[in-house]
C-alpha cells in the first residue's frame, strides 16, 4: 500500500518506519526545520532505540522516502497519516484542504496528532468541504499517539492497545488492516468514536500524572512521619484495585508531550466551564517536586550553599532519551545557580541539549564521564534513572567527592547499603 505520513515528531518517524517495515511504500513529508535538516543528512533527530537503524534499513530498501510538505501525495495512495506537533493544527488543515479531489479512491486521513478534543471532526469537515460530498471523498479517523518515549518503536510494533476513533466502515477496515502486522498476538484495537479516542488519550495521561503526583505527596509526608515510602509503595501495589504502575515517587516528571497533554486536558475542562482543580493541583505538585532535592541539600548545609559544587547525574526527562523538555534537572539547576552553586552534569545522551538550553556559563560544567563530574563536589544528585547509575563504584565516589553526600531523586539506591558505605543519603521518602 502507498502511504503519506506528515510530520517531524517522534510519532511521525516511528509510524513511517514501522509502516514501511511491513511492506508499505511510505512518503515521509517533513516540515522545514531542525529535524528536516538532520534527516536530509541521514541522521535521526531522536535518539530512540532501534529507530535510526530501522529508518536507514527502510530507506535503503526504497520503502521509506523523505520529501517536503509541498510534495504531492502518491498517485495510488489512499491513506494520509498526520503525526504533526500539537501546535500544528492549522498545518493539518492545510494538508487536508490541499488533497486532490474527485478521485476514484476515497481518502482516509489517520489523525495521530495530539490536537484538542473534536479536532478530527473538524478535519472531517475540511475534507468534506473540498468535494461537497462527505461520503464520496473519504473519512478522518483518530488514532491517538500512545507511544512511550525511550521505547517508542516497540510500543508501536507491539502495542498494548490502539484507540481507533472511527465511524466510517471502510476507514475502520483499512486502518485495521494497516495495523494487522502489529496486532497479531491479540486484538488490541479498541474502536470508538473519534472524539472519544481523543479524550481517552488525554484522560490516560491525566490519570498517570495524578498517580505520580499523589505518590510524591505521600513520599513527602513519609519524610515527616519517619516512614519508608518504599514499603508503603509495595503495600499499595499489592492491592489489585491499585496495582504498582506509576507508583514510584521521585523528583518530578517531565517530557514535552506528557506535560502538555495534562495541560491540554486541564484546558479542555476549563473551556467546558468546569474547574480543573485536581489537574491544576497535580501540575503544582509536580513543579514543587522538581525542587525537592534542592530543598534537602539546602537543609543539609544549613541554608548556605554559596560557593559549593554539586554534581547531577541525569539531565534527560527520562532514561533512553536525549530530550530535556520540562526535565526536573532544569528547575533544579536554576535553583542551584540562584544560590551560587557551580553545577557539574553528566548524562549519556542529553548534554548537547543541555548546552543549547544553558549556553556558555562558568557555573555549569558538562562531563562525558560520570565520575569526573563527581570529583571534588559537595553533593551528588541522581535525577534521571539511567541504568548506568544504578550500581556506581561507591569507593571511587567517596574517594573523589569533597563531601560524601548522595541525594537520590529516583530511589534507585538502597539507603542502608549507601549509609554503610560511608555516605550521607537522602532519597524521596526513604529511610
């Protein structure tokens, strides 16, 4: 089948590569910008496991072809796949408005972009207006982006679920067929109306964010009550009504898509005349939690941090990503700078993004080696739970640090073992 995928998002690249790998010929229409320049050079703009290799493989096979937004869709194509950034709704409208009309084949537009609830219906109206006959010229379906960054390729090719918002029978059958190679273990496609699929996507994100913020609140309370949050977490997770997913407290969540989806859901509630009290509080808790390690450090040193050196392990908003969008590390670094602290950072992938964000500063030093970042520092903070940080050489750390103080923002270290190794330890609700 011939497909046209539009967008420069992670979702667009994953969808294009995955669909090409199942035998389709895919034109990837990329808007002008940084991602387009990198793709033109043969580079993948996202450091996502397996994605660069799959894209290169499909391009070499001739099934994945890079082109501009102005390139017309394929003549025998029937499917237009939109995976644009959330702020590109007008671009989506223009793509649909520019589709050739009065063809023998009907257009099926798959909207995978995270636009406001009801957008697929509005795009349907634009599609119908071109031919003045909605039945003759196709359908717009919603297939919300449920990719998990850091595991995006697998979360498409072996998805736990698909939310397919569709009311047209032909479109449902066609999209189901496109997903069939990735839907063989069990039928993971859940069919509903487009508006319901869009809202479900936002509701899922809101629930996950709520669980995270709730656990962070419980962890902070555990500190005051002298309770170990890890035992509480395990007890909660053992209750089948709750389960253990997203019950891990930490120093806040980040990520452009995750945070923006929560804010979009809150905005949707407010726009309907309802107060988004719960979601507003979720976001406030999260922003406050991003400074929890700073507050622990500030208290440890008696509110005087001027002239100290602090190391941070992990700047990306989550492991296996090079992105720092809304990362807790950013707010933490700014808080440290405000107190006159020199910050030393190591991250396996995100240093270039951090350099672009901060610019050249004397109070920010980036290191390619995690132990070099910790040399001579008064504290080491773990912010992103990269696997490489889980079992550090504690003897080497203790010998190189000016003060043996570890602040664990993800509760990945064992407090008793760390303390027995001669360190002061502060986790998130840990004892």
